[in-house]
C-alpha cells in the first residue's frame, strides 16, 4: 500500500549525508546528494550488504560488498543491468517524506 | 547488408556482450556458440554460494531464455566452433557446418591449469558447473578434502568445506599463498585467515603424485609429505582456450592479443574476457586477467567497439573473494612495489593496503574494507602519488587524495 510518511529531518542528513530508516520492517537508506534526497532499499540486491556503508560518487552509491554502482535516482546498475529497489522522496521544509511503495525501475527493459 | 554478430564462447563475456549490443541498439542477429551444454552462467558462485548449496544451477544463469527470445539472441549450446573465417564471413563448427557472421567476438575463456599426473576419479579441477556439482556432493561432516593450491579458489573451497564440517588440508607450492599477487606480507594475512578457520595449510608443498587408495586418495608432495583424503580439488590457475584463435590466423601469445579497443590482428574479429592478453594503457603492458569483473567490463567495451563506437578498455581491474565470512578485494596491478601502506588494522582484519611504486598507487588489497575500494580504484586509475601518511590517516577522506 502506498502512503507518504515522514522518515527524517534534513539536519539528520547534514553531516554524514546518509541515514538508515526502517519502513514497514525494511531498512531504507537515505542519501543526500547535491540538492536532493534519495531513498533506496538498504540491503543490496546482490549479496545482502548494507548500501549505507557504501561510497557516494557522481550520483551513484557504490556497494562495499562487490563494487556494484547503483544510480541514486533509479537504482540502476549498468554492468549488471539490474535495479536496486528505490522509493519516491519529497522534502518539505526540513522534513524528509517517503512514499512507502517500493519500486523497481528499468528492470530488463 | 546483414549485420550478424557471432560470439565464440557463451560464458559471462559473451552474455554481457550480447546484452550490451542490444542495449546499444544493434538490430541484427546475435549468435552465441558455446561448447558447454548450459546457458551462459556465472562462475564465481561455483566456489562460493553454489558450492555451499545456497544457489542452484539456474541461479547462476546470466541470460534467461525469455530475454534471449525477446531480444533474438540465439544460443547454440553444446556446440564447438573450430575456426573463424572472417574474410568469408563464417564460423566453422566441429561437424563441418558453418554459421554465417559479419563480426566476431572471441570469448572462449580459459580452462583449469592441470598438473601432470594429477588426475583421477577423485580429483576435481574446479572450473564448470559439473565440476562444482561433483565437489559439492563430496562435502559433508568429516569428509577429508585436499586442496591443491592455496590461492583464492583453494581458500574459497576450503571455506565452504569447513562450513560443511569437512576437514581440509591445503597444499600450496609457494612459501606464502598468493605471494605473486599480494606479496609476502599480505599473502601471510591470507594464510592466517585460512589457518584461523581450521584449515591445515602447508606451504612449500608442490604436489608430485596422486594414487587411489581403498575408498580414498593419497597425495604425495615433492618434499615427501603424504596426505590421505576423500577428494582432491585443484585450483592452480588457468590457461587460455586459444585453439579457435590459432586455427583462425589470430595472433596468440599467452592468450589472444588485442589492443585497448579489444581488436585482434584480424579485421572484424574482437576478443574479450579471460582469453585476451590485452594491452593496458594504464599499466603500459599486456595483461591476461582471469576475473569476472574483467570479463564483464571488457565485454561491454568490446561490444561498443564492434558497433563502431571507439571505446578504450583501461579499467584498473578488480576482483573479490568471499571466504570464512570475510570479504576480500583487490584492484590494480603491481609486480613490484617500494612500499605497502595500510589504512586500518591488519590484526583486526579490517583494512585496505595500498601498493606504491615510486610513489604511484598501483594496486590495493582490502579485507572487510570494500567501502574504501571504490576510491582506491579511482586513485589507481588516476595514477595518483598521495602522501603515504595521508593514505593511512583515517581522518583523511580518500577522495581528498585524488588531486595528489
């Protein structure tokens, strides 16, 4: 079921630019990059590593487990042609809101 | 004009090339010719998840049949090619028939290096799905596994075997496992990881012979050590499958020679993956690399070059190993170095080591530090010369050293 919930305040993302929140029992990692906030399922689709322990670079998060590089907005991994599940995010004032409906974009188009 | 692209080989390299060709809007036929009976599959799980029984055959597949049908990618499996005639536009098969094509990708990969005399019912050279299935069926509590070779394959097999309750004796010919790749100090770290997990690792032990015993197998080393076991698994490197290239007039020297555009010496014939001895612009030498990530990335570059989009392949090379609950990673290439500097703690098995040659970062090896490996690859690719004191200082972000 899709609904919008407040998951964080912007100031929580200020220093480390990332934060893990739990949505319906699933860990979701928020990343602040540029002016935007992105949300991906924290557990990597590959080998269950935590993306929150990864590196942010050029609009991607690089998983520490096996260096898969996920596009922050779409979750797309170019060399694997697979998608990490993502969530829609809205920033309202100081509040980060997330649509609880997980989505998989661009899988095997 | 037809524009059929034929790959010789149907493993990871061929599969990724096919996917890339379709993604890049190649609209002609794509045909993958593979001598194995299986759909293209990934080999890394064969010494890890598949061997442990956590994955099955289908989990290792790279291309599913539906995708191939939808994208008109034809798999000719269980089919051995013998020769490419690029000038006349065909691949000749073992039965003498021909598959017409306009451009060709040699992706024949490599096979396990065999030790003369080390053969038998209970000897497994781990390379394909059938080998992994055979080995998997022997792993049970109390089983006696003899691993020949203490490198990444040997240690991954040992890890799975130990987890299954088997006893493992590993015979490594070098004094330190992985010494050529990692150097003695980091090789010792890998040895320690194995020993701490109950592997009886014996170094300086080159295998001389194997004999069948009643219900088992006996291995003797050149030093005279005798080890009895139930199964012998050998992981001592690979040799490139050069037969098709050699029969086709393609230049071969420890693999198929290609330039940084994945081109062979024969027009319209490209090569990628384990089979290539490729010119590497970053390391300014030829390299033959037997790793999954190279197969993937070189295949992507080759596909783009086949389509006429000039793409230099200069990835710094990267591989990983999962063993004993630890994640090991390596990037770059160094045969000689002046210094190895460590960020993190070797004792705690939480570190990344940088290999410096005349101040230039040439390679990196990490244990449970994959989070630093991405920037390490960037530092290697940019041939940076960071201050070693900064490299080891955890208060300095590696990204800050890119300008050095």
